[in-house]
């Protein structure tokens, strides 16, 4: 039996913040894609090379809501503070199928 999609998403955020790449890698499907206003459908290898290592720019990150939209789609609404002191909120639409993260779409919010 696979983990609930919300549990998978919460674990992915924890591993990102702690920079535990070895724990995070098995959560993502081989055909994983990541899209944000700065990235267009990048693959798993590129995500772990370019995006995953960016946690050091954060002073804090808090998950405000992790909400299932349907059986596979989870919406994660979070707030983070950069080391510069700027605070932002984003939403991620995360598809989890068979216990693996298949796709992440990030929607940037403005400063808080």
C-alpha cells in the first residue's frame, strides 16, 4: 500500500528543507516534471541539480495548507522567508500517483 498523497508531499517538503537528497529521490517518479515561472517541464535530474539545492536561501518555510484536490492532486500552500528578510507565499499543484510525485506546477505569489 502506498502513502497517502498528502503524506508524500509533506515528506518532500521536509526533505527539501533538510536537504536530504537521498531520502527525497525515491519520492519522485523517473518521468517526473517540474514547472514554475522560471522552469518549463524540467526533468527529475535537472530538478535535483537546479532547484532542490536552493533551500539555503530560505530562513524559514512553513506549509500553511496541504489539501487534496482529488485522488492524485495535492495543493500545497506555503510561506517562506528568504535570508534577505523578504517573505513570499506560493502554491504548488502536485500530482502523486502510486505513491510517487509525478508532476509539480508552482504558482508564485507576491511578497507578504
